[in-house]
C-alpha cells in the first residue's frame, strides 16, 4: 500500500512540474510595440517587434545590405493609414501594409506590401503585392539606439515624418495628406447648419491663410455668443494682427488679459500680454 502511495505521489509531483513548466512565461527577445498618431482627419498606426543591437553590427551585418528586410523582428511590421496619403510625394491608398525595406549603404528602398502575413518569409516576396516603393536616405545620428524604434516627428496637420531609428542610423519618409478641400467643403456645409462652428472655422481660416475678413466676421459672431471666452478673443487678436490692424489687436489683446485674469487662467494672461506686445511694436 505504501509503495502504491509513493508511486501516486511521484506521478502527481511530475504532473505538477509539467503543468508549471507549461505555464511558464518569459519575455520575448524582441519586444512588441504599437504606436498611434492622430494625423490629418484620421490616424496612422504602426505595430512592430523591436530587436536589440546586443553588441552586433546591425546594417551590413545582422541586416544585410541590398536584401529585403521585414523592418523589425518576428511578424511583419504593419503600418496603417486611415485615409489616402502620399509617401514622399507618391500616392498610397488608405489601408494596412507590411513595411518592408531594402537597406543600402547610401540609399534605402521602402516597400509598402499588401500581404501583411509575409513576416520573416521574405523569400516569398511577390512583386504583384507591392503597392508602392520609395527611396530614402540613411542618416548617421549622434546618439545610439539600442532598440529598433519607429517615431513620428515633425507632426503638422497634413504632414509628418516616420523615422526608423536603430544603432546610430535614421531613415525617414514623409507622409502627407491633401485635406484642405475636404475641410473647406465641411466648413461650407457646417455653416448652413443650426449651430455653425464659427470659432473652429475662423481658426482654420487663420491657420491656413484663408479669407481673413471672413474669419474676423466669424470670430466676432463666436465672441458675441460667448462674451467671456478669452480664447475666442485671443484668436480675434491674432486675426487682427495678421490683417495688419494693430490698433484693434491691442484693444482685443487687453480684453484677453482682463477676461483671463477674471477666469484665473495664467496661460491666457501670458498669451494676451504677448499679443499686446506684438500690437504695440
């Protein structure tokens, strides 16, 4: 009986060890990252795995020159555009793509590939699935990136750069979107509605050098609807300055200071003082 009990205890122990081993979780050699950036009227996202240098030579070593690379590790590096864009000035439809690349000493080719399952199996590359190919120049940088990193830089309403950084090399490509016509059409439609977005429309006209007289009319209407809004008065002062009416801008800037002081908003007090200084030059 004791022998049987000993055998059962041994089996139970082995089962416990096997189960414990099956549940063991360890970090991957190349960590996963997902990054998003609001852009134009949608967003851009990148999903990728991030290999480390680990004291190796990266380009020309770990990543051979002049051969297709998955631009990361593990599964495909996926980049998603929420709307039609231009990559380095070339058209690319909205969608999700595998971002492949062909690193070179003096030039990279970046490939936007429709089959996101290609992963490390770049030998299965099919030219017919390549949607776009652009060139990019590698740059030597003064700081060292141990981990492969994708960054969004120089972000503007309709343009940004995507930087691929690893070791002491950076490769960038530009993404742009043509949104002005869509926004202008949207403003025109919205102004016909029950609650026209006077402030937002005036801000867009100011930021994009549109009809400043129309922008001033709209911001005045917005101020009438919300007379204590110092942010509206600040936009009005900016429009007046851009129109060259410094006298009117000085009066409005002082109103920004007074309203922001009443509202205890130090940021807009500073903005009002800066606008007043500009108006008095």
